[in-house]
C-alpha cells in the first residue's frame, strides 16, 4: 500500500523556495540565498498573491514548477492616478531621495503605509502608491520544501508561525 503523499491544500503550512523574475528575466526576489529561509505561509488564507496560491494547490514536497502570474492575479494593474506630488519639506532634509526608493509614511489618521518615489522634481517629490510590481507579469520558479498541517493556534491566527521560534 502506498502512503498518500501530502499535497498543498488549504490550511496546510507550506515552506516554499522561490525565484521571481519579470518579463526581461531580471530576478526581483528569491528565497534561495545564504541569508534567506524558505517562505512559510498558511495556504488558502490569502497570505501570498492569488495567482501563486492557486498554482501551488496539489503540489507535493520536492515538486518544482514554473508559474506565470498575470497582473490581475498578482499585484493588480498600475493605476496612473495613484500618484501624488508632495513638497520637499515633508521629508527630512538629510534624506537622499531617489526614484524607486520605498518610503514608509503615515496619513493624517496616523496609519502607516508604503509608497515609492517616482520622480524627484524641483517643485516636489512625485510619490507612487502603486505596488512596484503592479502591472507586471510575474514569473515564479517554485519548489515545495516542506508541508505540514497547521496547528490549531496557527489556524486561529490565520497565519503560519515560524517553527524556528519554538511555536
């Protein structure tokens, strides 16, 4: 009798090695480097982009595949209106602003959000509130490193707990 192999399904904790490239082949992110651990997440809880989460379903430990995620299933389309020109005085004078730089800011209610510098102009800084990968088709190479059932605590919290911290 063959033992049923555990495959990726909702409420399992998935450990995933991945490399993400864009259309031009440039690597934008990878878990495969000396200082990185595999990405751990709870499948089916929207912790990763929908296109990737769907593609992993049914994969077993050791399985590897290439996944192409269109913008609608990734970080959405670029919204050209989602930009704002703010005065230089908003930023600390010693902050060296460069296009592509990620900045954490707070809105008037004190909520934190992230934005990106689109352009530094003489009359202000153009901030882009789109995710930097919005509008991009994403090319993932993924490999399932480990699968395990989530603990009741993880299910209650809706996310995986880092196993190296003794949870």
